[in-house]
C-alpha cells in the first residue's frame, strides 16, 4: 500500500497545530469570571485598548497580547478621620463608602490611575470633601444639624471628583460624629436649659389662657345678672306677688290676712293651721 504524501503532510500539520495549541493554550485563551471585566494590552499595535471591554466568559487572544482583569463588583471601605471644625476644634468621624469602577471605562481608569485607584483617588477625595464640609460648621452646629444634610454635602463633592476619574460612588454614609467631650457636655447643658425655658414659657401661657377663660366666664355671668336685674322692675315684682297671693287666697286652708300700712305694701295671707 503506497503512502499518500499529501495526507501525511496534512496529518503532520494537524499534529503540530494540536501540539502548539496545547502548549500555548494559556497564552491563547483567557477567561473573565463573574463580577469581572477585562481590557487588552496589545504591544504590537496601539498598546492598551481602552475602548473594548471584555465581558465574562471564554475568549481568544494572540499569545503576545495580555489581558488586564478588573473586578467591577461594588466594594465597601470605611474611613476613620480627624478633621477641624470652623473654629479649629478636632472632630472625629467614621465614614463608610460604597464604590465601583465605571464598567465601560475601566480601560481609561487603568490607563490614567491604575488598579490601585482606591488608595490613589477614592480615599483622598473622601477625606478632602469631608474636611471641606466639616470646616464650615461649628461643633454645636454639627451636634444639632441634620446628619443627612452633612452627609449629602460630602457625597456631592466626592461623587463629582470620582466621576471625573471613571469611578462610581454608590453611597457615602456617616457612621458617627464625635465632638470633644467638654464641648459635648456644654452643648447638652445648653439644650437642657433651653428645654426648661420652653417648658416654663408653656406653663406661663397655659396659666394666662386659663385666667383669660375665667375672666370671660365671670364677665358673662355678671352681664347675665345685670340683664336679669334690669328685667325685674317694681311693677313686675308686684304683679308676681299679687299672683302668688291670689293662689294662696283661693286655697281651702284657713288664712290670716296681714295688711301693710304703706302704699306699695301687699296683703300677706298666713295659713291659720298650726
């Protein structure tokens, strides 16, 4: 049986190709895992390809190219810091941030900042924004102000700076604000005094309203009595007395009649029964 040179050559080529694929498989194939994205560095072309972002899954590349993998899940970082108030007093804050790289801009982020963008960009910008915002407040204002408003101001400043560097700030939370102990004690005393003053003012207003109510009630009763007295003239009283005398005279009981000696006197009938 004669061997076919062309077939042998083809088998050799296939065999060599298989061997090369196996030998260079780690250089030819790469995988992007869940929560990751990748950009490619092409040394024989234009360097880092900032525009194309590789999604998760299996991909092929030339052996001389390299892939840079970025984790794009949201990450959390906590910062404890000391900043100055507007009058130069130390204020302690605990701040928590949640952030991630802009998925479609990881090529630009890597090219301009690098993989350690947390330490280079995120933390410095958070601290800078916190110093700027807290520096506008006095300690007593920090104690009484709405923490959400302060938090919003720090978030707005930080978010603007991070967006310029291709980083998304998902959330910024103030965990705690600690004032110097002597300042905190003085503020609490002042608030207690203000509450006591407000309570006294409330009691005073309540007593004043009660006095006004009683005065109005007394005035009403006096006016009613004046009206009643004005309606009871001498003639009305005489008529009422005569009506009462007539009713007594018409009763079946024995009576004793007492006659007054003045012009306006009325006869009085006394019962004769003992």
